[in-house]
């Protein structure tokens, strides 16, 4: 079962921690990188979280696109 949700269908709540897929493009449309990260979105956009520090995803000379997101998985029981 695919738990990924397209950002075209629905967005996560503001400040709700999720995993999301982002793609970085060159201006000619060629994909440079595609990755999965944890973070949240706020009123200004998406943020990647590293050890409880938010880092905004910027769009300098490249084009950034968030495509899908999903809830964080349950922690293992140990």
C-alpha cells in the first residue's frame, strides 16, 4: 500500500512533522537531485529539520519542487 500523498491532492497541517520528497531542477528542466527528507511546512514554505533546527529550503538559481509527503512511521518497539 502506497502511503505517499501528492501535494496536488492535500498538504500536511502547518508545523506537522512529515517525510517529503523534493526534486531540484536546473532551469532547463533537467532533474539534478531527488531526495526524501523529514520536516514540516510553515506559512512561508517547506523546512527540513535537522536535530530540531529548521532549515528553509531555498530556491536560488535552481528550481525546487515538493511532490509528495507522508506521515512519519511508528517508532520500533524495543
